[in-house]
C-alpha cells in the first residue's frame, strides 16, 4: 500500500461524501500513500466502470459466486463470469481470502489480459453479501406494502498496490429498482511501466472496507426530532430503531460517560434475523449542536425563500463527520433543494488489512 493507488472516486470524480471518507481513512491508515504517489514524475492507470440493472435475486446469485460463500468454497477450475462484452471476473478461493481477477479482451489482438486482481477476506465478502441481501429484501418488502422507497447503496472497496482497486456496489432507487456496479482500476504505475496486476505482488498489505449510504426525506419538524441524537442531557434516546424504509439498518444512540458526547451505533439485521455490526463512533454534543444550528438555519431560510418566491432558493448541504479508528466512520449529510430536504447516513466499517495467508499444508 505504500505506492500510490488510484483512489479514483475521491481524486478524479467525487460521487458522494463516503468516497472522500474512504480516501481520507486510507490516507490516515497508510500515511505513506500520498507521499509515494509523488515519487512518480509521471504515472498512469486505466479504469472501467460498469453498471447493470438487475433483479434482486440475480444480484444475490452473482455476489454469492464472486464474494460470498460459493466463491470462498469453490475449487478449481474457477469460472470466468461475464460482466459485459469482453469484461470478465473470476473468483479464486485462497484460504481465508478470495482473489477477484478482472480480465478484458483486447480488440486488436483478441487476447485476454488482466486489468486488476485484488484480494478480499472471505469474512468481509460474506458480510457484504449479507448486507446487500438484507437491503434488497427490505426495499422489496416495504415497496410492495407501501409503494415507498428511498435511495441507498452498499459498497465493498478493496485496494492493493500490486493489483489495483475495485469497488463492488449494490444500489436501489426511489422506485425500488436495483443495480449492481463494478468500478475497476489497474495499479498506478510510472509511465510506460505496466505490469500484470497480481493480488499479492507487493510486500505491503491491501485494505478493504464496506460503505453504506441510506437516504430519507425529512422536514424541519422531523429533523428537529432527530436532533435529540446530538443534544446533551437527554435520558431517552434511540434504541434499536429501524431506519424506515431501510428497515434492515438499526440505529442505537447511548449516552457517553459525560454529557459531552454520545455514542452512535449501527447494526444490520440480516434476512436470517442475525445482528451484524456495521459502525459506531462517538460524537460530541458541542460539534453536534453546531451542526444542528447550521442545518436548521438553512432549512428555515429555504422555507422562507420558497414561501416568498417558489424556486428562488439555492441548494445547500451540511455535514457532520465523526469516526473511531476501531469502529468505523459515520457521516450525517443534509441537503436542501427547492424547499425539499434529504438526510443521509453515510457509514464505513473499520478499514481492514488484507494479507496473503500461508498455505496450511
């Protein structure tokens, strides 16, 4: 990890706060990351992103074959699965890891070559599948009963100096339509020094983490109710609260040892009813109060402007970031546009190291 990795989502085309969080967490976890990029007078890499609209059952089946239990248990020969014309992924079981090899067909020579090869732990791959399965099931059930849905996404990002960077993402929209995306980048290398990507071709370990983003519509009154999360001296807080319509995701807020902070905790409830930890971080009531003031001021301003002249207000966004090195990252982001408000929780599991496992024989 000491040599530069693309970290494309933050550096080149930001898509959400969470990607900036992932890049920041990686840089903090591996301080040499940014310094090492500067050792290349010129560098290059290639990337390919594809997104496919799919039924929930098809997404679960493909993830099971690539990052889930079926991938971890499969023997040889491994199967190259087609993601798009000329783009393939092969899952290779390696003890407690899964190697994801991405290959493309070169149009001029018709030869197949590897663009990225990254490791993930079977444990985190299994959790990612459980989270995706729970989110898909929850979205289908709520939409079927209420005709109501809100955007969400769950991503697994893995990066390795010798193999590249890959993000697998499952997402749902406000109509409960689902997509599976693959964001693939080759390793960053000095100019004209492309080498065949390999998962463990460097002495430095890789890293992996899961990201979760869920959105909710809100109003000024509803947000004032949610604001009790960050207010000091409150005895009754949220206890195992399902975040409707994302009912698979539960929020618990507990008081810290003093009124100066609270602990904000998120669990996933799987389709089997198991509880799986996602992230927890402490938030100070001081900074939390400042975030609330900023947000409520912008809400009130926008509502006044829209009441006086519909469509006249400008877009805005406020964010509150807090983290714990052992337990993950939490970001609360509130957005306003034309008098309508959206609140999002953006979570990241603790960053884990992925290393080559010795052969048990």
